[in-house]
């Protein structure tokens, strides 16, 4: 979304992260947006409304009626006229009210009247965020079509370490830039896209497996980015805790490399684009025990056999016009190894990650990638949120489809 001239409602709720909303407001104003700030009464206890008013150039609203003259602050008018509503930070209390329609303040009544995209950025303590009621309310909001920026990990106001930190203002800005304000111009409308994500687990016995640290975040972001352009996405994911409610994404959950290969093989012929992002195990036990193997005194050896290389096998049956994208996570001689994968697996584009780059790789919310195509073109990108990396990848694939 180009923010120049856009009407944005910035909702601020009563949490310690309210101070970050000041920096976020400043960024939105610099982008040319017209911002109306609505604060809950509790938010005013953390940051004074004068600060927001000075930056936005308009009166901050908190009550249904203005203190001067008693004029009605029309939530209906604001909700209908806004191009975007952003609630950052959103506390557990306001999440619950939004999810369940508890319209007891101006912010929630405006939310209920909004016809525009709504983005929420949760901020709360770790245990509050993890509580089943909070997770349920987040799922309800996603089901309404609202966009949720999952909080980051780190030190919290309580002194605990864990999830709950509101995304940084720069990350939020990058995220909302990706929101499409004109969905009728989606460039991948009805295109079929296959995306693999997450790890695979290769069972040793009923309680142990061979796996890796992949969280699935990059693959899910890619699936959602393709869906945002109108594609019908088949997201085949290994065991991860992530969910997506993005319209156009069909999630197929598998466990092993063999199961992932089986599903990819079934649908590959129908695909226009395939992105192999999953961290598939290279080996699997020759045989898995049906019972838990008990601890012994001596060494325990497990015989392994190679799994099928899904990207390479799909490359063998690639049809004319299909675009295949692979990922390469390397620790040394990165570009050389990435080029070898590109040729060996019959890919059109390889996205290179280096384990040497801080902030990239498994489990992070950010990534730094290099994209290399069959023509030898190399594009190196700075460290970005994975949602932005996914958007960059979609734009690169669109260009390849246009040039085909």
C-alpha cells in the first residue's frame, strides 16, 4: 500500500509499548499518511495525547463525545472513510473486546465500523500472550480477515524473556506497505502455486525422530505473499506450530519427507509455480522401531538411507512454463553451492541463505537472502522481515513469468 495521502486510524491501547506508537506515528506521517489517533483511556496513562496530537496535527480522540462542546466523535464516519486501521500496541483486553464485539470505547466501536484492512500488533507479557484465551481471540480476529503481526521474542517489561514484544515501528511500516489496496489488480489471479515449508520428522521410534530447527515462518510468509497476489496456494508443511487464515491458502500437513514428496508429486503437474522452502531431512532411518527403544549401556547405531530430494525430483518432471524456486541454506562457499543446486535440480531461481549472517536462518523473524537465476543474475538483499523477503520473492517470480 502506498501510504501517501492514505487515511489511517492508529489505535493505541494501554500497554508499556504505547511509547513505540509515537515512533510509528512519526514514520506514517513521513510517508505522507493522514493519521487519526484514537487512544483508549488506559493508553493515556502511559503516553500523553499531546505528543500524538503534535505529531499528527489533529486532535487525539478517546471519548465518544468531545470535551469541548460535546460534539459526537463519529466512529461510523471514521470507520467508513479510513484506508487502513492499525492498532499498535493491542493489549489482551482490547483483543478480547475486538474479537467479541464489546463496544465500550471509541476504539472498539470504530473497529467494528471499519470497512478497510485492519492490522493489529499485540504487546503483552509472555504468559498473557500464551494464554488460551488470548490465542483464541487472535484466531477469531484472523478468521474475521484481520491481519495479525505476531509479537517478537525478547526481554519483556516484567523482566521475563519470551514472546510478547510488539514489533518494531520499522517492521510494522514495512508490513503495511505490502497490503494491497487494489485487490482487483492481483497479478497471480487463479494461478496455482505449490509452497513447501517447515522441517520433516523422520521417526526413529514412537517418541524420537530426526529433524531440524526450521520454524516454517519463511514458508508460511511466502504462501501468504503469493495468496495476496491472487494465487491459489497449496502449502505443504512439516510439523510446525504456525497457522494461517489467509484467503487462498490450502494447508496440507505432513510429517515425513516421504509424505511431503507424495503430495508434491500428486499436484506438481497442475502448478504454475513451485517454491521448495521446506528443510527436508536428507536421511531417514532404514527401519523405525514400533516401541520406544530403552536406554542401554552400550552404543546405539541407527542405519540411515537417503530421502528423496523433492526439489530435484520435481525438476525432473518440470513442464514448459512452470517456474521452480529452491532455497539453499549454506555455511561455506555459499554462492558456488547455490549455483550447483540451481543446475542439478533444474530450478529457475535459487534463494540463498547463509548461516554466517546474523538474524537469518531458522527460527528468526528476519532473513537476508541472495537470489540467483538461471541466467546468472544475482540480487543481494539487506536483512528484512521474512514477510518482506516473501514479497520480494513474489515480485521476482512475477517478473520471470512476464519474461517467459
